C-alpha cells in the first residue's frame, strides 16, 4: 500500500537557469497534454525571445509553461520572475478563440493560432520588461511593444510612457 504521491504524477517543470524557484503548478492548472505542434511553435517563439530580445533588454532567459487559464486570459507573465520571466500560455484557449474567429469572419485557423501565440508571448514579455524596469504594468504599452515587434522586428524602448 502506498501513502505517498509518486514523483511521476507531478507535472514536470524545470527551470534550473533561473534565480527563482517558481513553479506555475503552484498557482495554475498545468496542461499536461498540449498540442505538440503548437508547443513546438511556442518553443520556437521563446527561443526567438531568448536570442533576439533578452540580450537587448538586459534580461537573462524566458520560459513558457503550458497552462489552462480558463477565465484568466490566454497568456500571463508571472510577476516577479524577471530577469528569468515565466510566461503561462493556454494554447488550447488560443486555438479555440481562433477557430471561433475564423468560423465567423473567415481566415486560416493555423495562421491565426500562430499569430495569437506569438503576439501573446510578446505582450507578456512587455509586462516582464515593465516589471524588470520597475515600471507600472501598462496594458497599452505592453500591447504596443508586442505589435511593434511582431509587425517590424523592432524592439520598442519602454521608458515609462505609453507610445
């Protein structure tokens, strides 16, 4: 008879590079079976963030956690984790929202899901930068950061003012 939880039952989370020990499973429901293709795409966006943006904003390394956020949105920056930001992303919710949008307005669901993942992670990166720079959390500024980077590849300077 076993009276302890087997380690294999725990969601796998490891971020040994980080200076914090935050585990998204403490606060959120972990998606234990995210779509593998969308997870691979998400990881490619995280790699882009780590290689192209993090050095410019003087931060270290980002990581994504696959969560079920329900009524808490489609993505979240875990406050206080910068300069090793943790982003929670609900790729199933993004996919469902894109399916609904494309069903109503037309469009390619696969393309829209990738746009949704990328722009959501960039938006949350904007919040991580705000946190790292001790700026107030400003939705418009984070959205502008994401839009400018996604549209042009330029990294917007966050100076405390919305642009």
